[in-house]
């Protein structure tokens, strides 16, 4: 199949992913057609299949990319005190997700639209990230600095609370990102300290 004149795969491919990310976040995966993505990119609908076999693969690739970037970016130093590691996690999670609101929305709200085999893969990546926080909490409990009855429940609660910041925080609002991060750290710290 001939490529559309003037198109470049290294330019158009990322534009397809960016358009899909934006449109899925705005209207929801189910409501967005391949034709709408093509129109946003400025190519014919058939041209999209040069970059992705189908819409499901596009959704999966966006979610996998987000989770892979998240896992690659977070570093935990087990030699540091559990409180410092937890504070680092809180700061990292809020700032990483703040910079990617559309990816965050899709990663949490569109799981239901993944095929069963794609869901299993994304869920495994999510568990790897959750396990990093749970390790910090377990280490804090073992060191006697955290009082957590169930580290899995605490992990899920903390991640849900921190991820929520990306849904309401806006730069230029009443509080700065630093102030919000500081307040969230205070809430998380208090929630794990008996």
C-alpha cells in the first residue's frame, strides 16, 4: 500500500497516538472512531492502518506506554528511611501524573474497554507499580515507623488519593503544585502513622 504523499511514519505515527490519546480522553474510547482519529491527524481513515492494526491495539499501546514510562521513571532507594521513600513516592506520583492528565484518565477509566488478553497485560504492569509502594509500606511497618493493618489496602487507597489530584488540580489555581503535594504528603504520612 502506498503511503500518502508527504506523510512520514516518524511524524504521522506519533501524531496518530497523540490524537487518539486526546480524543479518547475527551469523548471516551467507545465514542471515538478511527475515522475521527484520522480526521484529527489530517489523513484518510485507511492510512491509520499503516500505524496500528485496529483501535483496540491503539488503546492498548497508549496504556502500555503510560505504564512503562511510569515504571521506568520511578526509582526507589531501599537504603533510605521508609518515611523518605514514601515522601518521594508521593511527590513523584503527583508530579508524573500532573504532567499527563489525558494518559492518566485513559489508564484508569478505559480499562473496561480492553480485550481480556490486553487487560491481563496492563493489570500486570499496574501491579508492578503498586508493589513498589507496598514494599515501602511493608518496610515501614517492619521498621516500626508505619502502622498499617493491611498494606495492600493502604497501597490502593494512597494511589487512588494521589491520582485524584490530576482530575482537579490546575496550574494557576489557588494553590501551587508544591503546596498541593505538601498537603497530600501530610495526609499520607498521617494515614500510615499510628
